[in-house]
């Protein structure tokens, strides 16, 4: 007959072998005596106080061990088959399964990619972790453009960053600031102003030119532009690059056109170009651009940003330092008022 201490030792062995979490019930059944005096004993015990020491419990809970001890002079008892009866919440239970991406609660399952939590997505009843949170965390302190660029896929960017349908609408009227120039305004929809453009490779500008409004000479560093007049008239000029010459074969060619409504002209990437409204009424143009970040560099401001000696040398050293400073102070801010002929026609005083 088995003593109480013997049964306790066997139960402890089963508990240690199974290494199951705290306060789980275990049944050991089918103890068979293989000695001459044949008997069968059924023992049901509850092991408590054993702490979980595996990061992920084994997927099978049956362990077989060999244990011998003296029962009588010639009797040997094989170790019991330690078969665990899982309760709800175990990974092998009817209600529990290992979550693919779920977080782990105190009484829940371990997700393969989940994190430990006090009350995870897979709760005390072992709910399946397939419904766990598999949405990447939104980075904090980053602009929408940065978050989109860091997204693994376009779908992730739309689901996690561009959540509102309004994120896909840009209002050029509401984006107007009515300045800083006196002659009108250019409103740009680039990826900073309109994050939905990020990754598309396109942008758009709308020019609002008042009477005699002058969009001063500039280039786009990273984009080709197609300007389309939608209201009034616009005078367009473009100087493409060195080597493109005029009719005399010497001077650089200035490609000049007066565009009427719904007429268009292209400006090549990096080509110097400008527009102005020759009339006393407002004009408007739209300009698709081949980059979500086209850039712009106004030539007059860029030239006079150089060192004085460089500017004087470019002018054949015929310009004094005082004149350079004077020119810097009178450069127009785009969109400016010009040209003089239009100003006279519309009775608009010149800037002093």
C-alpha cells in the first residue's frame, strides 16, 4: 500500500515535470503495479504553488517518466503516466489556442509575436489570439509625411495615418494667405501641405495673379511643370539652359508666349521661367508638377545671396559694393507688381 509521503512525492514529480502555471489542477491516473501482487490504484491530486518557468508552455502536456522505489521486498511500481487535464485558458484546451499575433494576459495564451500584458487580448478563458492587435503603433512626434514614409505598405499608411476621408482633399481657396507679395499668390499642394501626395510623385500649384501680378523668375529643382491658364491671360517666359540660343545664334533664347484661357505651356525641370498678368483684371492658372516636393528657387534672391565679390565679378566688376546692397534691398517679393507697361495701363503706382 502506498504511503501518504510516497503519493505526495509522485504528485510533486508530476507537477515539476509538467511545469504548468499557478493554481492548475492535475490528475494522475492509471497507476499499475507490475509486481507479483497485482493491484490498481487511482489517485487524484491538486498541485498548487508551482510557478510557471517556461516562456512558452509545451504544446503537449503528457510526460512519461520511469521511477522505482521499494514497495515491498520484491515489488516495483512504475511511475504514473502524468496526464494533465487542461482547464479553460490552457493552450491545449477547447477554448484556448496559441494566438498568432495576440498579446498575453495573466490568464491568457502566449502569442507568437505578442507582448506580455496584465490583461491581454487572450483573456482568462483562453480566447484565440488571432483577433489580437496586429496594427503597427503610430509613431509619436512625427509628421504625417514621416509616418507615411515609415509605413511598410501603402495600405498601412492609409489605414494608420490617412484615416479620415478629408485627408484626401486639398482646398486651394482655404490654403490662401494673400501674401506676402502685393501682386497675388502661388499656393502649392506639395506633400508637406497635402500629405496624401506622399509617394505619388505628383504635386500641384495654383497661381492667383492680381492686375499686373508678376510671379518672379524662378526654377523648380526637382520637377517639370505644365501651366494651364484657367482665367484671364498670362504672359509666359522660359530660358531653358546654356546652348539654347535665339534667332541670332548667340544670345540665350527666351521662349515667350501669351497664354489665353485653357492654353498650356511646359517648363522643364531646372529651367528658368516666369509669368505675369498683363491685364487689369485677375488671372488664374493651375500647374501640375512632376514631384510631390518640387522645390523652388527664385533667381534674383538666389543671385544676391552670393558674396559681394562674386556678384561684382559676375557683373564685370562694374558694380560697387554699395550698389550690391542697394539691389538686395529692392528685390521684389513674389508675386510682385510688374511690369511697368501694365502698371501704367492700370494706374497702379510702382513700388518705391
